[in-house]
């Protein structure tokens, strides 16, 4: 993980100092910002591998900054870890739905945070099969560019969403529970909650389905798990 660049966005100076010390000691290159506006300027001026993002800040709030980054084609694949004092499940789910790769609550263990940073970075850089197109209905998946298009219109999937969709498409018709998908897509990396699978499935559906509430491609077998429909004709 040497030379990986991390931006810490937090308005608490003691948190910034604690994170900066531990991340620098572990070999990361660290920059900091104390509010959303400053963070956005730095992200647009310099390339980062990961952002550690507080939610409650002056100016642009963390959730809004996360949305801005995910909606921008230049930063849509930027890894984001939310680090916040908000501990309610609804906040955790909202953070993941807005595009965060992980959600950690304060107080936290610096050693655990670094382990989770490394896990997120491994997921974002894991190699995929090369030079291969897969079609399913109106979808075209390019495993060389890690991209998905629907009727030739590009979709905006994160690297983890892409791997999850690819895994299910390559095994059409087979039903997988959360635990299996966690082990297959996130591998054996710790600290990933089963609920994370549901959030990623929901985000994929908003991209590939005409009506995410009544999916045609990515379906649920109630009480069992998720599967990709295997009766769709491939595009000609």
C-alpha cells in the first residue's frame, strides 16, 4: 500500500492529527481538509486513492460531498470511508447507499481503521478477467474496461458494484445468499457487514433496471438470496 494517497476530511483537529500520524507511519501519503469545500478543491486539483470522510462538518456536509464525488465521472471510482459519530443503523445504511465503501463510527481503533482502509483499497484494485464482453438482455459488460452499458448507454457502477454484478451474471440463475456473496466478491476481508450486500444490490438495480422495485435482471428469492435472471436473451 506504499505511496497510496489519502485525504482526511474532518473538522476535529485531534482526529486529523491522530489519523495523520498513524497513516503516515504506515506508509501512506496524507493530505487533510477541515470542511467539504476545501476537500472538494483538493480532490479536483490532485489525485487521491481514498478519502476518509466525516459527515458532520461546516459547509458541504459529508453525505452531500459523497454524492457529488459519486456523480462526477472523474471521481466516481474514488474509494470513500465514512468516519463519523453517527451510530444509528439508518445513518449507516444511508452512507452506504450514497456510495461510501465502508462506514466506521467514532470512537475507533486506528489499527482497525488502517486494516479497513487496506481492505477497501484491495477491493478497488483487484484484477478482473481481461478482454471479454458479456451480454445479457440489453446489458453489455466489458471486463477489460470494467464498464457496463445498457442499450449502448454507459452506466455508472463502482468497482465493487461491477464485481458483484459480474459475479452474478457469470452464474445466471444460481441463487446466492449474503454470506456467499461477501466471500466471493469481498473475499475474506473482515469488517464487511452482510447488510452491505443489500445496499450494493439496491444501487446496481437503480442503474440497470427500468423499475428497481420490480427488477427484470437482478432478482431476489425471498428468504434465500439474490440471482441474475437466466432467461433473458443476449443482445445480437
